[in-house]
């Protein structure tokens, strides 16, 4: 995909306020307590673990997480310079490449919630170690792929390759709710850096040394990421409940507990936000997963040229994330900015429908990057604000699963539309879906305003 979502975005350095001494569990989000249990005052209050108890340590951990995210995105975009060209060499057509993308979506759809629960139960270090270790295996399998079946086999480790959601969890745990969108948007800045470095480096390595060397380079880089996790990331970054309570609660929980996962959907506004994320996000994901095919077939780009194109996208993403989104989220409400992102996205779809050449696409990239990054940052931030801090990993795992669900549906839909109706059909559907969502949300906003006045 040319926008990783998980990007999905992609995305604070102050601590949460600890709960009061009589509550074993509270929510840091939107200042609301979630069914507190009254305990004897002699029990210790919930607090951050000693490894992240003071601000300087939190700042250091967040900066390391930003570095990990930048390296991971660099390696993922390096891989994007290998897979489509290797697939073409092995005889894949557009339809089979769509099946490959769909397989990744299904695997990550299943793995996202489980990985999120794993992160909540076993902590940041274990989660990031699992993700980085899986990435090492992923690249090693890609390096030895010499048969079409091996391209499918090398995608299996993606079930645990959730470095970005794990990084989002750490940043969410260590940032104040009101600063969360800005802190998460900095992960998007790391995304931009990774796009530039990975696309440029991947194109150069693939052109000069071939797919096998590039994949081995990715495996070595992922091993470095794993070492950084083991060295600098603490065991947990979450608020600790009193020992006996935390232990008894964890004993009742399981990584595979669907009840614990679906419980989050009952929190206020969570279900509505997920519906918006799925419906408005699907058309954008269709274009994203088809971009490699569009670059090859429509724009006729070579690997090195494709790398430069992705580097340009990364520069635009950095400017948007670093100079625009943080300022907007600090000044305007989440709901207003979400409406803005969907409105801009509808215009992007219309422009894509009439796009004819690379120059026009380069112009479209600017509003496309703005709307997509703003949409992902806001929806992730709104969802994590809606649940207790102890559940942020699971919530972000669900967010990753939404992206995986969209990537599961998008390749087949995108391949069918592109082969039968051309690139313009993808753009027109993008426009129609987002303009309908924009009108719906605007109407809801106007109705609420009228109710308040009444």
C-alpha cells in the first residue's frame, strides 16, 4: 500500500493525571470515570511504573518510539519497492496481485485485535519485540521467495507486524488526552520521513542490487529495530493499578477474549466513529492498494521513478503533519476537523477521476495527503479518548483491524473497477461516498446546533 495505515497515521510528552486514592480504575479520557470501584483508603493509588514515572523519561521513551516508527516505515516502503516488481517477474497479473493484498488484509484483520490485547496484557516491550521480530522473518522469507507460492508464504508474519499501532499505544499512554492528536500527528511526521527514506533507498537498492539484496537489507534493519526495543522500551507504559487488583484482573483476561474486545464497542461514540472510519475510508484505501498497479500500468513508472514519486509523497506528508495538522488540532474541535477532512477527500476523488498524467497526480497528492492524514489522526485520537488507558492497545488494535478490513475488501474491488471501468471509476466512487458522508455529518451537526439553540 502506498499509504500505510495502519497509517493510517499515523499520530505529548506530559503525563496522565493519576486516579484518586479510592478508585482502582478510572478513565483518563475526556475526564470521565468508568465505573470506579471504591476501595479502602489504605490501598495505594494507581500510578505510572517507575520506568516512566517522571516527565524526562516519558519524553525519552516517546522520542525512541518516534525513531522506531520512522525506521519501520522506512523498511516497509523499501519492501514496496520490491514486492510488485518481484510479483511481476514471477508471473502475477493485476488480479493475483489483488489476491496477495487481500490475503494481507485478512491476516492483519485477525491479528490486529489479538495484538492489541497482547500489548495491553504484556506491555509495550513485549508487543514491540513481537512486531519487530515478525518483521525480520517477513523480510527473510521475501529474500528467498523464488516461486509464486512463496510470495503468499512471506506474508504470514504480517499477523503480528503492528509496529505502528504499538507505537501509537505508547504515545497514547504517555500523553495527555488534549495533546493526543498532536502527539499522534508527530508519528505521522515519522511516517513521512520513512516514506522518503524507504522509497528512495528501496528504488536505488532494487535497481542496483536486485530484490534479494534489498530484502536482506530490510531484515538487517528490522533486527536493529528489535535491539532498540529491547534496550530502551520499558516493560509497560500504562498506569498501574494496585498490585493485587491488577493481578486478579489480568488473570481473568485472555488475548483471545472476544468479550473484552467487543466490550469497547459499547463505549459512547465508539460505534459511530468506527462506521465513519470504515465507510469514508474505503474509497481512499481502494486507491492506495491499487497505486502500485497504477504506477506500473497507468503512469508506466520504473522502480527508481516510483521511488522518487513516493519520496515526493513523503515530503508532502512531512509538511502536512509537521506544519499543519498539529496546529489545526490545537485550535479547532475534532468533529469540525473530521468534517473538513471528509469534504476535502470528496474533492480529491473528483480530481482523481479526471487525472491523466504524473504531474496532475503530484498536484492531487497535496490535498489527498492532508485529508487522509487528518482523517486517520482524528479518528484514532477520538477512539482512544473514549476508553480507559488500560484498553488503548486493544482499541488501537481494532483501529488497525479496520484498516485491514478495508485492505481486504479494497484489492478485489479496486482490481475489478480498474480492469473493467478504468481509473476514473475509482475516483468517481471516492467522490460519491465521501460527499454523501459529508452531507450526512453536516446535517447532524446543524441539527445539534438547532437543538442547543432551542
